[in-house]
C-alpha cells in the first residue's frame, strides 16, 4: 500500500490549481537507472489504465502500474521544504 501525507495532498492540489492542470491524478513509477539502480518518477497523469492500482486520498488519486507497485509497496509520499530545495 502506498500512502500520502496531508502536506503532499495539499501541495498536489495547489500545483494543479495554480498551473491550470484541472485534475488531481498523480502517477508514481519506477524507472530502471542502469549503474545507479532504480529511480522514482512522479507526475500529473491524464490516462489511467485498467491494470493500474488507484489509491484515492482526499480527492487525490495516486496511480501506479503493476510493475512499479511491487517496488513501491510501503512507500509514503510526502512534501518537504528546505532552505535550498523543496519537493
């Protein structure tokens, strides 16, 4: 199961609203990274496939393909703000 913090939900809504995206659907996926191993990618998504796992939290949908889900199970999505970066 993937979880998402209230702070991340609020930031997803804020970004979508300010950039005129018009929805709160986020895809999280694992990408092969060669020598450095796997990396994760997170972005607004327009297409939800029948095989995707969909997690709904406070109006935000997290969409994950079956291959990525096996690596992301137990992950918590959060938003942090630091002095020099945020994400």
